[in-house]
């Protein structure tokens, strides 16, 4: 049995023709995905394969689920080979970069909402905790950012020494810490509170301000500064 392509679908099911006639917004999630992967598997229409991909993730179904799948995950799906798997991880990465592209390079990053929005898509779908260090100049323009630590599902450690070595190296005057909670719950742990206090106090001693520590959850965030847990 052969692979069924988009051209072999009934006209009413062809996403290219539907897009041209009714607009791209008329396409379902599966149809949008079908345009990317183009062919189905043996004896399976491309739209059916697209639906199967959308329901493959054990964490989330639908488009959000694509963010939880790695290149190896995609390749393990029947009907998805090397090229299609690469296409799919590139689409997922593109959506993350588009979410960050709304802010120009000259944007001032000193408001918790804007900072959280900038990193939300990058951090909210990760399976373990990642700590991101954002380096800022005197006007809170971005200098550089780093993933400085990766932990288990429950915790990631960020060492003050490493943080301030990077800040000094790149001439940062202000810093922001961000990390994700894979559970989606943004409530800070005792360890989160303790390390934030240590880093804030160390920054005061050497003249580098911790502007905020932001915890990213499932489309929500917690700001230590907003809650009055750091100041200055």
C-alpha cells in the first residue's frame, strides 16, 4: 500500500484548496499540520496521520502537545521519518521564536509581565526545571541570556558565584532570574525563596541588582518583585 498524499484526498478535504478559497483561518489544526507533513503513512491519509500526531503526547493533546515532543519522539511515530520529524521540531521551535519576536532588541525589560511573556513559550512546556539568567544594562536593555542550570522535575540549583561571574563578564548592571515549574503551579518553594534572598543580598554587596525572579508555569507566572519579596 502506498502513502496517500494531499493531492489524492477528495477536493473537499484538500487543505491547499480550502486555504485559497476560504482563508488560512478556516483550516483545522490537523489540516495545518497536514500542509507541513504533506504525505500520510501506508494506507493512511495525511489528515489522519496529522490527527494521530496531535494526540501522541502523553502530557497534552492538540497543538500544545507538539511542544513536549523531541526529535526522537516524532521519529517514533509510525509514518514519521527523519525529514518529517525535523520539519515538526522546526515548526515547534518557530512558534517559540515568534512568541519572543514581538519585543524589539531595544525593549526595556523591567516589567514582570513583559519579561514573563518573552520567555513563556520557551519555558512553560519543559519537563524539568531550567534556570535562565537574563543580563541587562543600566537601562534594562537585554545584553544576553543563558540557561545556567537544568534540574530534575522538582528542582534546579542556581549558584550565586556562576550568576555573578557571568554578570561581571558581560558588564551587566541588572539581572533577572527565571525558572519554570513543570507542574504548572507557580507557587515558590522554600528553596526558591532562600536562593532568591541569597542572590539579592550578594548583588547588593557587589553593585549588581536582582531586578526580579520570575517563576514560569502553565501560561502564568509568579514575580518575587510584584509580591514584595525583593525590593530596591
